[in-house]
């Protein structure tokens, strides 16, 4: 080998060694970077891990909760609207409130007003509620958002909410909303999916909102829908109760399809109620379900302070009372109705008129009894639920 050839080979080896410490970036041939030795590369900080309990699949076996006690449901029930759906703007505070309460039944714990249930959220919140022996309720609202993008996890198909609507009900509750109808097979499939998914998580009470709106004119679909819930519950070995807001319906055959019917009390500023079957201050018959016209035809009746966010509603009237008058009103109503074998559900969350002028919870538009806010009805309610 000549000296010239040896020099060329040496230069080649040196160049190869130098290039071996370089890498190409992003496919750009003119940009190179020399990597430091492995021990000099700073490891990324460990990411904070959030433990989210696994969500049972459709039909997946889970230890069934204890059977529902209708007696306790009537005497120890609370309207905890949307606690599992994180409907409250201060969800953590709401969970803490319920954890230290004497509530046995959490009515409308899953809220579906214009939003399908998010079961991952529901499951996560359920695992943060430390109270034992609790019955959770799901409210099946008479309001849908036609633009919801909601997937059936068992089939992989997206529900078509527009196909669930009653004719001529578009925008009934605001833009892109409608009233669903049992006559729609798409809506019945949706109901089957959400109720079964809920039962897989241990939810035991299902309340249909204003069922007269969701029904057909001949009321033939409710038996089919209710039976579907009961059949799956039997298959799962879980005890459930099914109820509805039935308005002014008095047909005993129809009302007895349900384990309970549910509605507002209809109080005045003194906390008193009327004598007739309909609230006189409303134009149509706003049914007072504690009246014999309804109680005589139903299995059970659950009552509460009704709310829709207007000043004439029960909850708004209640929030304008003094602290002492609120406690007196709750004691009076609870004693009156439970002594007549009806249920009275304590207010733990509900919507108010923002200009109501009374006490309120986390925001002006929400009521809460939490002692952290203005109403501070928490102790009085716990005492009533505790039998004191």
C-alpha cells in the first residue's frame, strides 16, 4: 500500500467516525445535530398519574347493590340534581355536601337535560362518594340536543338524535333541541342503551321527565319501555324502581305502570299548599300529585320543591324565605307527606331565577343548602332526615 492510499483510507475512517455521531432531523438533508452521550440527556419529569376507575362494559358482572327501600326513599330522599353528571359548577363541594348528608336516595343524580350521560364521568364521581347504602337516580329528560355526537359503545354506532324527535317539536327548549318520542325506534334504542349502561354501574331509580310529552297519543309505548328496563334489571340481579312525571294523568292503569309518580308541591310564600288538584296560579292544570285524584291511582308519590328557574316556582319561593321559615317549611312538608305514606325529597341542588332576590348557592342561579353558601339549610335538613 502506498503512502498516498494509506492517507486516503485514514481520512475516510475519520470522516465515517465523525458522521456516526450525527443524525438527520425531520428529513431535512442540510440540518444536522450532534447528540450528547446518553448519560447527559435529561429525563422528562414524571407525569402525574390520575387514577380513573375502570368502567364496566355492557352486561359486565358487578356486585349488585342492596334492594331499594321505598320506605327510606320516601323519608330520606334528596334532590341531588346532576351530582354524577357534574352539573354543579362546584362539583367537589357538592360531593362533600352529599357525603356528610343523611340522604339515602339521590334523585336525578344523573341529569340528561339536553345532554346524554357521560358514563366515564358518572363512574368517576360515584367512586368519590363515600356514603354507603345509597340509591342513585337517573332523570330521563324530555329535552334532547339534536346535534349531539354520542356513540353507542357496544355497537360503535352514533345515535341520530334528530330521528328521535316528536314532530313539530324542534327548538322547543332552545336552538337545536326537541322533545323525544317513544314512538321513535331510534329513541327507544337510545333509552335501552343508557338505562342498561346505568344499571351496569349500579344506578337503581329511573325517572321519565314529563312523560305525557314523550308518549304517543294512545300511550302505548311506556309499557314496552318500562318492561325493557325491568327485564335487564332482572337479568342483572339488580333491584330497580321506575318513575315518571305524569302531570295531570289520572288513568290508574297507566299510573300503576310506575313504582312512583313525581312532581312539585306548589307552596306559597308562607310554605302552605292548596286544596285542589291543580295549582290555581297556573293557567293549565299544573298537577298537585299529593291530591287524592292522583294518589288514589298511583303506587307511590314523591314530592319536592319544583324548579324551572322562574320566580313563581317552589324553589324560588322557598329561597326568598327567612332561614327560620325555610326550616319550618321543610319540617312541615316532610312530616305531612311522610305521615300520609308519600315521599318528600329535600332540596340539595336546583335552578333559580338569577333575579330572585333570595339566598343562593355557588351562583345566583343555583340553590344549595351547603353551609359554605348563603342559605345554610344543611343542618336543618340533616336533622329532619335524621328523625330529629
